[in-house]
């Protein structure tokens, strides 16, 4: 019995060693083949949908959440924090003098730099509810649910230090190495 869904044949169900089949057994075999075809097709659609959802919400260069995904999470977390009267913190991070970095070392080196920065920023965030995203070219943004100003400032310092610890040389900066500027905002959402 062919395992198919629509015009696509995925395989066949074979029964070996049976002396004879009655019409009921054949109907059962064909039903099983139809079910298997639908299941295979459904699993393929689900896998493809999951892949496309990941692509739509992930920055291709860094592997971090993209701005679209960040905006979705921000909206949901803003509503949740408002309901439970909990603080919500945001950290904006900008790589200093990144245009001169690209001009000096080239865009491939700039891409590798952003990938290194993204990995180290991800490593600093420990809670599953925190999200770091690539916001723009060399800008990153972190959303920290249930985090007050003191906690956000401490995490911002840890993010800044993690970039400094990379010790990436930067001839276009007066410091001679890659640095970042960060800003912190916190609020308890209200109508």
C-alpha cells in the first residue's frame, strides 16, 4: 500500500509472509498507509514551520533574537509586569566607534566581532526569562523581567566587562580596544 499524501509518495507499507488477505485486511492496510502519509506530511510541515519561525525571529549574523522578536517579548513582558506590579529593566548597548572598526579591519572582521560580542553577551545572561537581541547594526538590547535598577546596573556592568575581556584590538578607538556604551532604564509598567 503506497504511503502518500496528495501527489507525494513517501514510501510503501509491505506485509510479507501472509498467505492471503481479505478485503477488511486490505482496507486496514490502506488506512494505515493513508494515516502514515498524513502524519509524515504533517511532521514535515511542523518542522518547516518551526524552522521558518526561528528564521523570522533570529538575527542571521549573531544568532540572537532579532528586533522583531524583541518587540514581541517586550510587549508580552510589559503587560505581565503591569499585571503583577513588577519592575522591568532594559539595557541598551552600543559598540563604540564601530564604523571606524569596519573601515579599518573590513566588514568580514566587523561581522566576526559582532558574533564574538553576541556570544559573550549571551553567556552573561543566566535567567531564561532574560532576552538579549541585536537591535540594529552594532546595537544590542537586553530585557530583564523582574529586575530593579540596582540589578540592571549590575548586569550592565557585567555586559560591559565581558566585552572588555574579549580584548579585541581597535585602532580606530582612543582606547586601542573594543568598548561599549550602555544605558539602563527601569519601570514598573502602569496604564
